[in-house]
C-alpha cells in the first residue's frame, strides 16, 4: 500500500491528446492518493471532495486518472487493473475502469 505516492514520468503526448501523431512526449507529475498492490496487479484510488454526482466526477477526472494509471504502470512495471474515485461528498467509490481506454 502506497499513499500520496508522488511521481514524475515521461509519457507519449498522444496519451494526453489523441490528435498528436508524432513521437513527442510530455512530463506528467502528480501524487496518487492510494495505490494498492494485489499480487501482480495494482489498484489506484483517487480521493475527491467535489460536491458533484458520479457522472460529473467521471467527466472531470477521467483524463487525469488515465494518465495516473499509465504513470503507475510505467513506474512499477505492473498493470493497474482497477481505478476508482472515492467521493467524500457521496461517500462511495466510483469504478472508473470501464470508462478508461485500454
């Protein structure tokens, strides 16, 4: 279990903007609120305090969580198989995994 796991990784620009077709890259910096290793897989949880429903949270944060997933996979060499938003406002976990690109 890792909490507030800070990272800086270089990722292909096309992960951020699908219109990019060259081999340029971007530097992604952030902190993963919770990263859990379960066997040879990782589970990523990002905490949110927004006063918003699950649809709005997904709309706001899917791109961020996609980049965090890619960063975790690159940093640890393990697949992130589940990604969740924990909403303090809703007091529930929102499974983002089905909405993220594979």
